C-alpha cells in the first residue's frame, strides 16, 4: 500500500490525535493545534509551516510522491523529532512510543485507513 504526501500527513495527524485522546498531554495538544488539517477550508494544516515542514521531511526521507506505510511512519517519527529539536516541544515520551511502533501497529493502520477515506 502507498500513500500520497497528503494522505501520509493525514495519517500522522490521526495517529497523534488518537494518542492525544488517550494521554491528554498538553504539549502534544498544543502541537496538534497547528497540525490540524480540518480548521481551515483548503488548508493542509492550521499552521501552513507545518505542512511545509512535512513536505520537507518527506523529501529528506524518500523524495517520492508516494510513500510506503513504513516510509510514512518513518517520516512521522522524524517530523516529531524535528519539532522537539527545533521548537523545544517536550515530546521524548512520544518519540519513544513512535520509535517502538511498527508499520503493522493497529493504531497506525487505523490512522491510515481514516486518511485514505478522506
């Protein structure tokens, strides 16, 4: 299965949103506010820079228009590391969780399914 750059972004958002729903972590919630693709019509994120950062991360990892499920998860992991390092978000716990996640993880696959239905 392959995902477009947009679908992979949506899968990342839905995964992080479900993690937030379970943890209510304030730092993750703050980050998700900027990532939200549903706040503005025809926008990929509430913060346009987040969409640009996502596309740049995709280029660093794959430089392809379609990503495998594994590549999309890797981009997600690196994207969160970028936000921790660049903007000081306290996300080590989330990075640890994402780094142990495999591409056949139930939460990841559910997020992909949701992204593909949009």
